[in-house]
C-alpha cells in the first residue's frame, strides 16, 4: 500500500466538500458520467465536461487555499462524484502529484482517517 501513496505532491488545493460534490454532480450528470477536467484558475476551480450531445458544461467552485503549481487534470466524473458522496468533512484537500500521478483526495478533520486516490485520464490536447 505504501507504493500507491505518493510521498510528495506538486500542488494542493482546499475547498468545501459540499461545493465540490454539488459541482461535480451537476457537470457529471450533463456529461453522462464522462470525463471532467479540473483546472485551477486563481482562487477558483473550474470543472468542465465536453460532450457531443450536450456541448460544453462548466461550473466553478471557490477555493479556500492554493499551494504549489497551477494544474489541470481530467478525471472520471462518476468516480469523483462517488468519492465526494463518501466524504462528510466540511473541507477536502486535493493533492496533485504530477500530470500522470494519482490525485489524492483527503478529507480535512474527518472522524476517521481516509484517503482516496483517483487516477487521471490522459486526454488529447482538445479537452
């Protein structure tokens, strides 16, 4: 298990768990559970999905803090939504270990220790 958990990360953002969950659900529903691109834009996290049927769907969430490099990563929308439904703490930390490394989703101040790993999806530059 120690090999799965990254020892360091390049970027970390903290934000409201419920705000991320609601935003991920909205974008994921419109994108039919397909890929969602998460991009840090200053003090906001932009969630974007592109579908042929619906077109582009985007939403934004206010960030509590940003540390490290600005990043953009594509994730499975269904997986992100399901993970966020399991988190009951007020805030969550998303830690990016690199463009090909897993995204660590860590609840802040939750009763039990928890860590979720979500592998990014490599996409063409058009997404």
